[in-house]
C-alpha cells in the first residue's frame, strides 16, 4: 500500500506567496496548533511538489557549475527539512515552519516563481 500522499490539485493548493507569508510570520503571530499543523502539511506538500522540478533542472545543467551547486544545495537542505518532524514545543514548531518557508522560497525561485 503506497504511503505517498498525492499532491493537491491546483485548485486545492494555497498559493506559494500566501504559504511563505504565513510561514515567515509564524514566530511573530504564534498561530494555534491546528493551523500550525495545517501549514506544516501545506509547506511540505509544496516542497515535495517542487523538488522534482528543481532536480530536473539540476540534471540538465552542466555538473559542478555554480547553478548546479546552488540547486544541489537547495535540494539537500529541503530534503533535510522534510526529514524532520514538527516539534511539540510551540516555539520550536514556529521556527520549523519558518525554515520550511525558507526552503520553499528557495525552491520556488529555481522553479520560476510559480504562483
């Protein structure tokens, strides 16, 4: 039985700029636990959606160039964040949401700033 959660359809997805705004303001606004979990799920889904696109770009670029290394680093850091869970500590969870936002922003920039 597959454990992969299908990506939400385009109509069901929250636009990346809105996700980034919510992620970057999480420490300041301190959203409730349910919203934090929802945002965490949405950020992770968008990162998983963009990772193959950035990987395909990296595969098409001449290895060991600046562009190749930049994408390699973005993919590696995003993958590391995906491996981490959300903390039961509210402050740590807000910090994790902000970091997921940074990873999403970087991947989104490489993917052409999809909205």
